[in-house]
C-alpha cells in the first residue's frame, strides 16, 4: 500500500471525537438479557474509530474515488456490455409515482405502473420477434433457467420425458451449461469450427430424440454472428427440440434481426446490459423471457395482461411453471429500460447496433498488428484477441490486464471463452467516442511493445493503483475483511 494512503480512518481516531450529534435516548432502558440469548448480547463497546464528521466524509469520499465505474472510465469488459447508463433514466426511475409504489397495492391504484410494464413487454416482444414476454426474471442466468423450465414443461405436457439433453456450444456464455444442469438437463457440448462458428457436422451428430433444446449465444462470445442459424433451427426442430436464444449479446442486432425470425422459440434479454440498467456491484439485474405462441401457456404466473382497457395480473394459468420471483420483477430496472426504449425509438436502437459493431471492428483493426486475432473476419459488438505472441515473451493476458490499470482503463474480460488461448475479449459498446477507443488502442499497443522491450515492466504491474498486484487465489480463498493495523 502506498505511503499516502496509510493514514486510514483508524489511524485518525482520537478519543472523544464524534462524527454525529444524536438526541438523548428517550426510550426506557430494559434488560437486554430478557430479550436476546446471551450469545447475541454485546459485552463490550464496538471497536469503532472516533473521528469528526469532516474526517468521516473525507474517508468515504476517498474510498468512492477508488471504485472504478463506467462513469469514471472506459470499461471494455467483453460480453458484459458496460455501456453508459443515461442519467435521464435514473431521474425517471426515481419519480415518486414510480419509486414509491408498493407491490401489495391493489391493481386499481397502480394502473399507470402496470401500463408501463405491459408496454415494455410489448416492446420487447417486438424487438425479439416473440409472442409474449414476462418481466419476472431477476437476471440473465435466472432468465436462462426460466426459459429452460418452460421448454421442459412443454415437452412434459406432450408426454415427452426422454428429452434430457441441452446442446450448448463451447463458445456460449458460461452460465448456459450451468442453467441447463440446474433445470434438470444434461448439457452436451457442440464444437466450434475453424470459422469460430458452430460445427454443423458435430451439431447433427449430437442432435437426436433425446434433445430438449439448443442453447445458442448469438452473436457468440467470439463476437461472431452464426451464419448457419437457419440450418441449425431446421436440424433441432426436425428432431423435436426447441431453440433457446441467449440474448445477452443483443446489443449487436437491435433493429437488424430478431430471434423469432431466426427460428428461436425462447429468448432472454439482459435489461441491465442492452437496455442500460446499471449492473455494477453484482446487481440489480433483469432478465425478461420471451416465447413463441405455443409456449405462452407455460410462462411464469402471474402474467400481466390487458382486458377491457384495464391492466391486471392473470393467475389462472394451469400450465405455468409457477412464480419464479417474489412480486413481479426488478421494477426499477424495468422502468429504466422502458425510458431507454422510448427515448431511442426504432431508429435509435438501429443506430445502437451499427455504432457498437463499428466501434468493435475499429479496435480489432487497430490491434491486429500487435496481437494475434484468431478469427480475423468482421466481428459484431465484440471481438477476441490472443496474447499467445506475448506469452512467448513471458507476458500473459493477466499481466496485460494488470498493466492496463496503470493507464486508467478497466481490463477487458480475460481467459474467456475457453477455446481461445490467452484470450482477451473486448467490447467497446456504442457509447464510447473515437478518442476513448484510440486511448485504449494506444495503451494496448504500448503494452505490446513493453512486453517485447522490457517484460518485467508488465509482469510487475500495476504501479499506479492503491494496492499493487495481489495473490488473487489467496485473496479469493482467504480474504481479509477486517481492519489490520499497519
């Protein structure tokens, strides 16, 4: 830890200092031992620092500056779509008429909120080419599981209990096989061919009477659009299976193509990615699920419907997979997504994809002389490069990621997907200016040259962060969560 950061709040503590002025306690004292078991009764005062209000404010302000976010710097985290979250969405989501609602209010009192959700459902159905959408799912992986449970219920309703396998490409999101397993299926991996796309011969080989579904991330995590998508749908449907579309990478196809037109039966979307809901710090998320007409009966209940000009919750759904989340989804994120879609309009969403694809291809082209590009064709919203060339010099993708921190840039995703050696997955999104892209490209090029001329400079990075390089395995398995005196 750097010397300038050593004066932490515990070192500033002096007896008698107070950071707050509280009124005298007017609650009658009681014997806490009569209220709580002995194990829960504190026997000594908590060891908290005694500091002034100003010192406390400065302490937490300093901590906030150490946190990295999309509002403070470039965040090219591949497959995460860390795009700028428009502040107007935040203002709208905090409007009292939306933010102060309670989920137990009767339908008659929240018709405006229900209308917003219903119109969002209709918008997402149009964007994805689906018949109906539910907003219940709390996040992307939750949406995956929900969609697979819908597929499972569909097969079982037809007495088809032998469909136990879900085909997942090796270029899919890592949650796909996990979601399939949690939904009670056996995941089956299908290979990637030399183009970086699904190996069609292998797909035919693994598809059969036991196939419940194919889960496809499209564009895939290599940033490539699956060219044989229509043929894939024909293969799986001919075998009696369903097609599940992982829509986490939808930023690349908004206004250009729909999962429905490609032949998919189910899709989930990540509102906290494509539709600008903030998703730092692990949440909150939102993963709406859309389905074709024959799967509508199996959607989670209740389903929001409009009857006779009124919006209501439909609980009378005997084939439903049931409620999958308390209440009706992450409403605040849904409001943000609604505001984004309405403010952008069809033309704006169309432009989003064009700019996202343009930005990714610009970066790919700038970096192709300095890093290995395993799939050199035009990419979509993201692309992967390999640090194999640097690895021969003793510098790995992890080292490059650490060195990027010294340039004030958040590293891209590394070592994923697993089928690319020393992989770095880069997604600039559409919201970044050319100057920011050039700043990132220049930093990556400089690091590539450093790896050639002075590998140790990269291997010992970062130098400019509050804490230097950690033992990440030890930090994950044995984290220090309490104050340690220097």
